[in-house]
């Protein structure tokens, strides 16, 4: 399958300090990809930070994987698990795909981050993606959140 690429904009700071602080923690993140008909597709994902890039994983048969293989543009919206008014939004592109043991290592690292244990399912269809942010904005809004 051939991936569509568009003219790339220069990186403007890869990850803002506020955005990095949010993404390095346990967040509720949603990944948006582009469907074949141009519509957005958004799903929850676990996100990891590796230098100035982000990591996520899935199965090769998932809709998000198929969308990424066809169009490398993505957006991520993340909120701090303990304070939903502390948030980060970014846009970027998938720059690299990891397969096999490298993808499983990403899955295990992210599972440890979010659950404290390795990822329980082993599959030859696990794939990880390295996302290069193009824009990143973090914010800590002046609201409080009370559980009801």
C-alpha cells in the first residue's frame, strides 16, 4: 500500500514543555487519523514520549493502522488523568513504523506506564508508530474538576 505524503512543514518546537509534561504522564489520549473518504477517525490510545517524538502501538488490521499507512497525518488530544483541564493538543506525522520485537517492546513499555504490567497479548501483528509532532500546545486551564 502506498502512503500519501504532503509537503512537510518545518518542525516548530517539537514538543512544548507544557505538552511534554502532560504526555510523559498517564494521560487519556485520543489519536485522530484520516479515513479514506477524508473524514476524521478518533480512537483512544496509550502514548509514550521518546525524545522529541511520540510512540503508540496497535494491530496491523486496525482502522487506525490502515489510515496511517494511507495518510501519515495525525492529531492527538490528551488530558491529564487526574486533571482534565490540564491538556495537550498536537498535530504531526508518522515518520516510522516498528514491527516485531521492537513493536512489542513499545507495547510493553506503554502497558507498564499505564497499568504497571507488560502488555498481555503477544501478536505478530503488533505494530508501533513513531510520531513527529509539527505543532504542540499544552495548557493548564484555571478550572477545577470534581468527581460526581
